[in-house]
């Protein structure tokens, strides 16, 4: 940026006039957290002092500056230079391990952190980062995500763009861009422009974002960011920081005048008690709760999340949400649906940088924070998650690899689940494909679909989630068949087919003109009462009749030739009728059923000698009678 170059040249001129070295001036910029300026000044120093062996501390400070600017690749390059220059402090290995974690180089990060812990055993920060590496490596075993994540490239620039928030049918977000109405000043901490609010609309006709426009009424000369809005009270809250170095941050409020589509002049909120810096507001839908981030002395450490309740026109004392705060940094709270809090933290086990967490309020208590894992979390900083009303989609921000640069806005949505079933219908005897077979799909949700098999006997259906289905196949002159499947609990796309381990193929049997023996039908001696072990075979007949609704059958019972002819005839008639009675109990229409006892008049083996031969004569069969 031209303005930055001019400032650096001016500083060099002043430093020369005052007798200060470039390194002394760079060190001052570094100490004042003006990292962008520090890098430029250190590099000017290195142009004159090329004695690498003496510049380990310079290399390290340049690396640290790049780390604070979230340029982890550049940071790693300079940490390596510092290491080659014999920079000896143990924190080199710690910080190098940290940026390797942020770059997703988990094996290398583990190596650097092991080297650090050898020098500083049981250092709690080193142990914590090592746990993060192990946690990130465990992500490899996670199932696929239910969500699809997309970088919203038309909202993002090479500079910092973040904090997308739903506002009416639009999105408000924060950007450090210098084009599209952004400022022309340079923020010396990161070398970007000062951040402002922008408004963007998604055009459903063109399926693209309209060009974002700056919200001048809410934007100041310096840094503005993290917008939150209560639709019930029409009041917005946001962070505003003043000064070239971004000091004196405070929370502002502005009311939206819907009729004029304009904002009232922003005013600072005066909180009760000690006046400390508060940032990152999030307001409840009804406007009665305001969540903020602060480094108040009575917090748990680092930046903590606090909550305040509205009291009249003001707010009550901030209350520390101890259950979700750690001794490190918690930030960017988003209060959703009165019971759920999403926030970012580097104090709980995560994947690197800031991770997104969620906690739910149950019986008045907040649950232990749960890491949202990938794809919402990455090796970089992930923060500011917002959902639409039904939680099917939303936005979050991240400086992960693959973005347009610095912080980017990402959208996410539930990945559409495509469920299908594919099968084949053949003739059971020749196994030749049967074309033109009517296949029916009946769903527990009341749905009904049908199709015909193609020339190769194949069929296919598209399925819905969480439905129990029955597939029926019917073809004239064949017995029908059916199979069941369910999509209950399916979370991912799936094709129910043989190639994926599911069998929804059918082999249809042509209806014969002869009797079909029903195997394993048993009665007690001299009794027509069916024994329990007969039910399995009869249930198969029930299914066959259910699957072949046009078929009418005659149930036949035969006896062996032992005993009195008249008695055998009567007993066989009673046994055939008991089968019909069972089928009726199982729901088969009586008009489709008839029975006949044949006694010993239709023996298969006359003058049977063995028990096996008698058993073949003593049989129950059925025959289709309406063909």
C-alpha cells in the first residue's frame, strides 16, 4: 500500500535524524504490536546487516510478526532461518510447532512440540498444543460430514472479510477491503484497511451475490466489526475501535428504522461497574440478553465470554459464563434459539488456532463445550458461526488454507442426500432377464410409485429419507415377490444395490399347472391341529399369496394308505381346512382359498414300505386354480 510505504520511509528518516538504528526502530514497532511496520523495518535492517549468525533474534521477531498477522507460511520460513542462525530460546520450537499445527502439518508439529517439551518438560501450553495435534490426527477416522462448506468468493477479497450475519433477507459482514467504498487508511497492526460493515444480497434469479455495499451509517473512520441484531427490538450492536492502533474498543448500538430503511446514529453502551473494554457482542432474538467478550480481571484468564440481562433501558452487571470459559481465549459468541451458544476458543482441545465449539443450556446449566470438528474446524482460526431458522444452513469465518486471503466468509448447508434402489428381475429357472415387469414401491409415508423393468430386467427408484419401503414385483403367469428396505436414520447418500452389498434382485417363479408341495407341515398323531414348527413354511405361503394378489389356490391334504380309508379321508379334509384357517388368520381373503382332503386316493408311492415313503404320501400341497 502506498500510504504504508510513505509511513515507513518517514520513520526511517526520523530514526536516522535521532541516531536510532533501523533495528531499534523495528524493535519498538514490534513491542507496540505494529507487526506490519515491524516486518518492513526489520527487512530494511537486514538489507544493511547481512551477518546471518547475529540475526537470529531478528529472524525470530519477523517470524513472530508474521504469526500475529496469521501468515503462517511466511512465519515458518523465518522460524527456520532463526533456527539455522542458532536462535536458542526454547519458545522457537513451541512457536514453530504452533504454526505447523496451523498449517495442518501435524506430524511435523508433533516433532517440534516434542523438542520443546524435552527442553521444557510438562509446560502446560506445550502439553495443550500436543493434545491438539493428537486430536487433529484423530479426525482421520471421522465419518463424512453432513454439511457442505463453500468459500463465498464473491463476498471475499484478498484482505479480511468475516462475521456474516443474517439481517432481514440480506447479510451484513465486516471487511477490511479498500475497494467498494472501503477506506484508504492503513491499519499499522496488520497492513490492511480499517474494517467497515458491508451489506450483501443473494440474487436467487441470477444465483449470485449482488455487489456488496458499505453501510456508511454504521461505519466509522477506524475499525468496526462483529455485527449482531435483534429482530424483535430492531436494535443492532457492534464493536467499534478508535485510533490508528485500534485501541479503545467499545460496543455501539443503533436502531433500524424499517420504514426508511435507515439506521439511527450509533451510540456507545454505558455498562454498569468498572469500564473495561468489551467486544464481539451477540444479542438474543428478543433483545433481553447481550453476550460480550472481555478481559476483565475477575475472569478465568485470557478473554472470557460474559452475559448481561436487559434491565429497563440499560443492562445488568456482566456475569462470567464460567462453564464455557478457560484460562485461554474464548471469543465470538453467537446465541441461538435461547438455549445454544456457539463460540470460538483456543483453550479446549481443538484442531489448531481458534476452534468452534457449542454448549447447550440444560436445567439452568451450560454443558461442557463440544468441538464442532471438521468441516467447520480446521488447522487455522474458525469463528463466528450463525444459522438460519431451521439450522439447515448458515455462515462462519475462517483463515484456513484455500481461501482468497486472510479471513474469509464461508457458507454451509446440509448436503442433499441422494437415496436410490437398483435391482434386477429374472426368471428363476433360466435366470434370463424379464423385461416389462411391473415393479411397485410403497412407502410408509403413503407414497406409491411404479416402474417397468427394462430390456435387461433392471429397475430403479429414488427414495426419500426416513421412510420404510416395500418393493413388489408382478408379472402375469408368475408368482409375485416382495422385499423390504428402510431409509430410517440414513445420513449420507446411498445406492441400495448389489454393488454396495444390498440385494434387491428378484428371481420370479412361473406358476405351474401341477401341485406344489408345502414342506415341513406337521400335525400331532390322529390330529388336524397344526404343530408350531409348521408355521415357518405356512408363513412363506402367506407371503407368496400377499405378493400375488390375483392368485387363488386350492389347499390339498393327502394321507398315507395306512388305516381306514374313510377315516383318512375325513382327517385329510380337516387338515386341509386347518391350513386354510391359518391363512385366513394371517389376513388372506377367504374368497381366494379353498381346500380338499384326498385321503389316500392320490398316492405318490403305492404300497409304500418305508416311513420315508409314507411321509411322501402324507403331504400338504397347493395348486393355483384361476390360471
